[in-house]
C-alpha cells in the first residue's frame, strides 16, 4: 500500500536557538492557532488573492514556516481543541504518575545556591517480591502470632483454632481475589482500599468505608503499641512498673502510662520523617522471619530433645512458678526435712505444723514437661476446646485431684487462671487482626514496576504463605505443648516466658526481642499509613469538615491528620487491653473487606464497559461468598461492635449524600441504579397500571422570560405541594427557533429551571426543547415526554392571563389546542388561575379547600385535595365538596349518597348540595354574550384587514417591479406584448369577500348573539354566582373544566366562558380528567 513521507528539516543544536528545533525547547502549538494565523494572513491580502493561486496544495510563500506537523491532519483542524491528537494523548499517558506528594520524598525538588534546580533522581521501581510480597508478609504476621495464638489454640482446641484460622484466611483470600480484580482494572493511585471502593461504589460508600478503614488502621496502631508495652512490662522489664497495688488494675494503669509515652515517641518519629520508618521496615521484617524460623527450629528440636521447661501442678491445677524453684512441699537439706519456698504461699507460716490451705493439704505436687514434644501424643488432649468464665482455674483434666472447699483469694492468686471469659466468637474477634494487612501491596501501586501483575501475584502468595504458617502453627502448637501451658496466656507457669518462646530455639529471648521490634515496626507503619489515608479522603473533598486534614507540611506530610490519628490512637491505648482493642479493629477491617467484595461483585454483574481487569481468576460468586463471610464474621466477632460500626458508616454515608461534595466517578452504584431503573421501566410497561396505584405523574408546562428564568416559580411550588416528592415530575419549556441557533440558550434555560426546582424543593426532571413554534413544541412534549412506564398522566399549566391582549390570539389557540391534545391523549389537565397568588412552601394556610363536583370524570377532582392536604402548607385546611342539583333531583338523597361515597373512599370532607333553579336568561347574560360575539367578530375583521394590508403592499410592490421592467424593455428597444386583464373565478370570490367585509362593519352593531352561546354564557354566569357566594373566601377552589367545542368555530368564545366561570375567585384550579378512574372504594 502507498506510504506518505513527510520530510522535516532538523537544525543543529548549537544553531537552533531561533528555529523550531531544539528538542528540549520545543513547545507544542495548537493547529487551531496555526490555521487561524494563516487565515488572518490570507484575509489581509484582500479578496482578490485566492487560495488556489498555486498549483501545489501544500505550497507556502514563507519557506521558513516552522509548522509541519498538522498539514496531514487538516481535515480535523477544527476539532483539535476538544479532541487532541493520539500522539499527544499517548505522551500524556506515558508521563502520568500516581504517586502523591509526601510519599515520594526522593522526588522533592531543591535548588542550589546558584538557583539551578538539581536533577531529580528516581528510585528504581520494585518488583513483586520486594514491592508486594514482603510488605504484605510484614503486615500480616505480627503481634497476635507471638502473644495470643498459643492461648487461642489451648482455649479453642486444635479443631476450633483450625476453624477460626481457616475462616479468617479464606475471608482474606476471597477479598484478595476481588481486590486483585479491581486493582488490575486500571491504575490505583495512593489511597489503596479507599480509592478502589470510592471509584467502584461511589463517593458515599467510598467515604464511609474509607473512614472505617482509617479507624481500623488507627486502632491497629493502638493494638501494636499495647502489644509492645505488654512484651516490655511482662517479659523484658517486669520491674519497671509505676503502679504496684492491685495486680490487674495496676497492670492496666501501667499499660496506659507506658502506652501513651510510646505513642508520643512513635508520633515524633513519624513526624520527623517517613523515610526513617521505611528504612527500618526491612529490620522489622527480619525480626519477624527470624522469630518464625526459631519457632520451627524449636518444633524440630522437640523430636530430638524437648526443652528443659517444666510446669508445677498442685493436684491438677497449674501454679505460677515465678516465686519458687522446687516443685515440692518439702525438701531434704542436710538430712533435715525443710519446707520449700512454695510452702508459705499456701500456709500461714514457714513451719511444717502451720495451718495450710485444704486443697494444698489434700493434693500432691507434680512436675510435668511444658513441651512434651512432637511425638509425645499430647495432640490428643489438645484437640477439643476448654472455654470458661473469667477467674476459672487452669487444670489438667487427666491429672488426679482431691476436691476441697473453695479456697480464699489469698491462696487462689498463686494459681494460673483465665483473666477474661472465653468463648468461640471472642477468639474470632481477637484473632482476625492477625490476617489483616493484605492491602499493603495495593497501597504501593505507584512504586511497582508492573502493578497489574505484581499486586495479584504478590498479595495472594503472601496470603497463602501466611495461611500455611498460621495453620501449621496451630497444629504444631497443639502437638508439642502441654494444654495447661497453652491456656496460660502470659506464661506464668513457665517462669513468665512467652509460651511460643519456650518452644523456640535457641532461646525464648529470640521471640521476645523479635516480637518486640515487630510490634514497634507495625505500630510505626500504622501511624504512617493512617494519616495518609485520612489525607486522601480529605483532599477528595467528600466530607467538608475534614478538609483541614488535607493540608500538611511543605513536602506534603499530613501533619494535621497525624495529630488526629494520635488522638484516636490514644483512645485505644487508654482501653489498655489488647483483647478488647482487637475486636474493634476486626470490625472495621471486615467492613472494609466486605465492600471490596461488594464492589467486585457489582462491577462483574453489571458488566460495565469499563470493567476489564487483567486479573482473570475471579467470579462474582467468589466475591459474594467473601462478602457473606465478612458479614458473618462481623457479627460472630462482636454483634454490638458490628452494629456500632454500621451506624457510624451509615451516618457518614448520609452526611456525604446531603452535605458532601458532588462527585461523579462512574461508580458501580450508579450503574446498578441504571440497571434497576431499566428493569423497573420494563416491568411497568408489561402490566397496565391499577387504579389503586394511580397517582398524578405531572408534566409541568413552564414559560421562560427574556432572561431564560422561570416566569411563574409558584407553579413549581404548587407541584411540590401536590406531589410531595412522590411519583414522576417533568418540568419543561419550549423556545422558538432552531436548535443550532438557540442550543446554548436551551441549556441555560434548563440550568435555570433546575435551580428554580431546587429552590422550590421540586424533585423531578427538567427539559427545554427548541421548536419552530410553541404549539408544536408543547405538542411534542405532551406526546413524548417520559420513558416507558414512567410517562406523565397529567399536565399542569398556568392560566394564560393575557390571552385577550395577545396579538393574533396565539395564546388562546395554544391553550385550546393543549386542552384538546391532553383529552385526546387521555391525560388529565390541571390549569391554575392566578398562580402567582398561590402559597409558598413556608406558608401555613387555615381555611377551606372547596371542590365543585359538577360532572364525574374519574374522581381526580376528589383525589387532588386529599393529596394537597398531605403537605404541611395545606394540612390545616378543611375539605368541602359541593355538587349541583337540578330541579328534578332529590337533593337530600344526593347528599346522603355523596356522604356514603366519601366514607367508602376514606375521605374526610363536608358535603354540600347546591340547588340551581331554572330561570330565565337575564338581560345581563344576553348583553355579555352579545359583547363577546361582537369582540370576536371585530378581532376577525382586524385579522382580515391586516391580511388585506399585507396583500395590498405586495400588489404595489409587484406593480412597481412590472413598471420598472417595462421601462427597461422600452429602453432596450423592444415592444412589449399587450396585456389583457381577465376575470378568473378566484379573483371573483376574493372581490366578493372584500365587499362582504366592508358590509360586515356596518352590520357589527346590528348583529344578534347565537342561541347556543347565550345558553352557555347563562350556565357560566349562574354557576359563577353560586361558586362565588359559597367559596369566595376559600383558600383554593377546584372546578370541573368544561371541554372546548368539538367544532373549532366556537374556539374564540371558549376562553370567555372559562373567564366568566372563574370571575371573582382568587385561587382556582380547573381540573379535567383523563377519562379513567383514578380513585376506588376497594382496598
């Protein structure tokens, strides 16, 4: 195929200062500017210079023209401003970065003393192992593994612990699969889970879950700090306590004091610089890995030689052995029987004849191995659970024991016992934080070489690795360690060593030091990540009062967010119990994971065009299963914490919905709404609407003034009061002209209409169309507004007050045609007279709403006042129904029947029957009808005379044109043909009509009104008298609207009849039914 080449001159770098040339200085110039300059140059040369003067299309008189790039794209030059070239788009995408300021401290720009900017050095991007796998491992493995897993295994048993660990690991694995699908569906900037959820489920869900994730990360910092202090005061420096009295209370107060100090110290480290935390991350990870390796090494060593740690049992009860060395009551010293250090713990003196505890006297002391070993068979004893209340003594069930009376608390404190009540759901809540941290890889997506490949592989491999570690530890702990030691949470029975440290090789200090630094590192990571998450939420502007936390230091460090994080973290520290804080953050993390699964499931089921994740091993059923598991674990862990978290998330959701910034991120909830709306519309159209479900779906016909503002805002106010936000409301207007010329005005008018709807609290849709004339525009709206089953069934408009003054009576014709079209379309019509006098939404009316029920047209006349009275403006008004009785009607029976009918309709209203006697037509009525017909005749003549004037002007113009052409012909020497005037039939008819018009002016004051019009006027006058007499002081009057005459000959009088009918009344609503029943007595 042919190939086009474009030769571009390239200047030398040294001499290219004035050319187009140096690559570093080249600036893109819009093609629009280039062609605009060319056009200006062409115009300056005059009209005689044409573009086709050169035989070459691309010829340019200026050979030094530097712009060559767009000449092959001249066809698209007018679209370049809105639609950039593909090369420009690709260049922007290549230079795109998603790293937030502050995170990339290596990218900070600085200037030397000379003012020259230093070259930015980019840190090499990381692969899967360093960037995702190791950070996830570090975040998942932590404090629970070293401080609580042995206790969970001892309490729940191997089977129960295996179930707990399996549930939690499966939950995180399913979440990781969903997260991988979302993370590989485009670029994920900083913010991790918050960004994924907010862009998938919308700003409301994103903000709510983002704050829950922030609170979870913050409380995780509290948990790690409490774990650090627990290790410090229990195993490293037990004597460094501030409070001594009361063992449990003193320990809690010590935790609060030291925890607060540790929190302040960590906050200072984070404030000084995140880079120090990042540099120490590898050290902390090394501590975790070494501790786990030491544990596995200890398990292997138990096969060869079990550790020399023993547990002292009194009967079958485990003793705290920190105050004695010998597990015996007496010992031989120099051939003398002496009591041991253990004796005074249960007796009142050191002497052998002292009074001792009864259980101490009845039972012997037994010393057993704390770590029997992998091949000892102790796994059989540890299979089943041993739950119990707080204060329950830890006993070895297989050991013989003599029962005794309950001992006093002085002696009980030397036994090992449960510090809290234990049950399965509590252990789930305490354990779950040990599997969190799976978002560490997605949070670093900006630092990854290939994020869409690394995040799924690294995260899932980290979860599989840690799951294997946890499950193997559950089995190995149960197979190696004695049951009473496993249930000893703090290791009091093994010289106050951590139980996992007793198993580890070569020394328990490996676990103590490793877990201490691991907890410190995890706490620092939490205090580093949580403020950045809050900063990302604040910068999105979702929650107005959080925007202050979006600011920070010059390099982007979130200073204010760090202060808030420290404050919330202090709340967790003051709880002073790792077991109490763990369920709190479990709930917050579970809620976050639940919405990650929901986001993936929604996007998959909707099949949105933008949902194209590179990670293919996902399915909506897996996401739904993960979501269900997360929800179940929330209520299993702590149902009251789950409810509190849901209330918090719900409040944040509603706050963002009503007060937050409006964001449109193309989220899945919007797609879900569209699918639900489409499904509902299709279902609505399948089955015809039942009378019980009928409500007015209103099409409001508005007028716009010269400034394109709504002319009658009270029309929208009345719509609000009628609808109360229920059902369909379409507010529309028509502009005369063509859309090409008035398209922008239509958009402006629609915006003004939306603003007016918001001001009047009208919920619905707005639309402005442009039509060649108003009649056609309103006709199209009446026919086509709405969609499917959500089409309007009623039209609301204002009475055209200036119809008498309108030139050519266009307002009258438009109004009458609208009435005819709504009747033909079987739609109800509501016409409000004096709409500007109707009440605002702040008014509170007290009075009567009067309904004049003349003819039955479906019951709309009785349903409307009920709907209006539901609004607070009309709530205090009473409903009265008037009906008219003729001479041959039984008015008393009519009143009873109407009262019974209203009773069945469940409507509270007063009933009045007004009798209208037959009377002669008054002179007033006759005179009024005569004036009406005279006015109509005069308007016709005015219209005809105007037409005649236009005809005469055209005739004069034609004659002048003919005479001018004749003179030209004579000047040219030609002889014109003779013109013969002939009478045609059309000319004869026109001449006769002209004579009739002249005669009509003479007969105008001698004419007599037609009998039909006199009768109609009589009805209007008499009915108006009755209505004014009874309802002149009412707040609103509803009247049956008579239809226009079938023959268009009487159109000019129809408006006059309606005007007479409403004369003397302030607020009137004319109602014309749509031809179907809208109210029923049945339930």
